[in-house]
C-alpha cells in the first residue's frame, strides 16, 4: 500500500515490529487520522510481500496499545483517541525557569518502541524476585509486632545500621546509623532538603549544566532559583560556581549526568573548599556509583567532609525505581531536621520493604546482585560502544566506563531533533541532550544523544546501533 508509506528493511528482521512502528509514526505525524480505515491483514500482507501472520501480529500489538480498533463488520481503523499531537520523542519540554512553552515530550520510556534506549532505565527483568521474596519472608518471620505500628520517621533502625556499614565499605561514606534517614528515593530526599534550604533563606541553588531533565521541574517547584554551572572534562567548574550567589549545589561527582565525566581530584578539593568558604552545602546525588567498570568507584564526597556534604542514594538503578527506597547520609543536625520533616509530612517509609532490603544487605545478597549486574551492564556497554563504532563511526562517545547510559556527540551540523525522530521511525527510542542544557548553553553545545543500554540485550543493542546509524546517516544526507 504505497499510500501508507510503510517501508521495510528485510535484512533487519522483526517485520511485525517495523510495520507497527510505521503505523505509529503515521498516527503521530497526522498522516493517519482518527477513523482511517486500514487494509485487511490479508491485503496488506500481499502488498508488503509478507506473511499474513506478520501483519496480524502488528495489528494486534497496535490494538493493544490503543492506536487501532477492530470491530466485526467494520474492519480495522485508527482509534478515535489517537491524535497527531501525541507526545513526540523529538520535542523539547520547557524545563528551565523562564523558558517559553514547548510541545509535550516523552519523559518516560515508550513501550511501543521495539528498541527502548531511553536513559536511566535499569534492566527491570533482572530484578532479583526470588531473593526479594526470600528477604520478605525472612523479615516477616522475625519482625517484632510493635514494628508494624507507625514507623520511625527516620527509617527502620535495622536498615539504617546496615546502610551505615554498607556505605562506609562501598562508598567510603562517614556516617553512623543516626546520620542516615530513609527517604522515598533520591528525588524525595532532594526535594525535602531544598525545601528546608528555602525555608532557611536560600534563594539560589547551583546545578550542573547539563543536568537531569527530570530534576529541573521538581527543583523549580520548591521555589528556589536555579543557577546553572558549566561542566567540562573535569566535572563542575568550581570557579564559575564561586561567581554565583548560591551557597548550595547539587552535583553528581562519581559519574556526572548526563556527560559521564568524573569530578577530578583537583575539582573535588576546590568544591569542598568552596563549601567551607561560603558556609554552604553540597548535595551529592550518588545515583549509579555502584556501576563503575574500568576501576573501583571513586569514594563519595561525603566521606571527605560529612558536615558540608549530604549523600543521597537509592536502589532505583540497582534494583528497581518502583521500590521508592532511598537514603540521605547527612550531618547529625541535618539528619535530625530530615527526620522531623518526615514526621511532619508523611510519617515515614513502608517498614516491610525496609526490613527486606536490610536482609539483602546483611546476607550479602545485595552485593551478589550488584556483581551480576556490573558484569551484564559492562558487557552491554562494551557491545554498544563497539557497534556504534561500526555503524555510526562519525559519533563520539563521552564519559568513563560506568553507569547505564552513554553520552554520544553527533557529527557537527547534525540536527539533533531530526535524528531523534528518524531513530523513532526506525523503532529506536532515544533522548536528545539539548533539553538537559540550560537555555544559555543549549545553543552552544554540540548535538548529542543520551542512550540507555540497561534494558536491551547485547544482540538487540547491536541491532539498535545499526538502526541508529541509519538514522544519523539519513539526517546527514538530508
């Protein structure tokens, strides 16, 4: 059917997924409007020279996703709710305060893409279900009945004690159990700390530039003014930080997000000195520090100056974001304030999950799981880097061998949004980097992509890299 503009790459396989991706693109761009009647599976299979089963599979997938509807006697049509203004991977959201409104964009992975390379997503299929189930059972057998009442707002003492030992051993943190407060993930801890800073009179918070596109709107909602500070090959520029009015900064020193650089020893010393000079606070987001592949992870900043640094961590990358289980390792004074904050706002975190996680830590199951995931993620990263070198040799991979994402600089003159959309048309979901830069610097930064590799197997990462290479080549020719 030439009017459907469906093109198939028969060498790439997964023909049903390609057909489904073609229809999705047609709906999203407005080429296929609501109510449009589609050819029967038999007719489309004949026109595309594929088996009818391939088309049936594609149609069933699109019906399940809500793109199509099928009624007896009326055939298959584009669903009434399918709109051309649905979220588009290429659109850039208004993230930084003062930016003009933009079209909606995907902020979470789209399961409709055959190749999901949206960043910051761990391999959810690898969640250790049996270990977690065993930990829950063990906790229920030993949990005192009194612990089923309203919890300690700072977190279960057993988990805080286990975390104190774990963070001291693995991250070189310096905190006892009383200095650890259990939070509902890093985002919860960050929001609580910044709101307390605003209450103390802080009007400005320094953030790395570029930074996580998820955190900017959340920070803006606290009422603080954001001061973007440039990041270079050594990490955050402390000299530029000193020129701001901020007395607090949010940093990702172990593996900067998204560029992947590590804060250099010189910059670490400068940052600590800055905090002491201005009587300030460093908020350390330790989001994926367990995943360093070329050497041992760099110790956390909190271990250098526990009074000036608060360490935020979670199990979102190591286990699953849905657990909403994180922690803050802070000075005694700040830890007390965080406990009070929790008592006044939400009465603390779920107890059973805390006990289960404490069991994983005490039995060594968490360490064993991390070792397994490090091997898998390193293999996936190596495969993706090698495949990009083969299929997209014009790109440049930045950052150290760590984490579950790559920062990939596109060739000069490439249109970042066009590459993102072209990749989507090939069935590959990727994020453009421009939304992560402040408005003042986004126009100066080279076009780039942030690619997550946590959710795909090595074989599928190779396939995704080949398709991405075609998308880049297509844009370069255009």
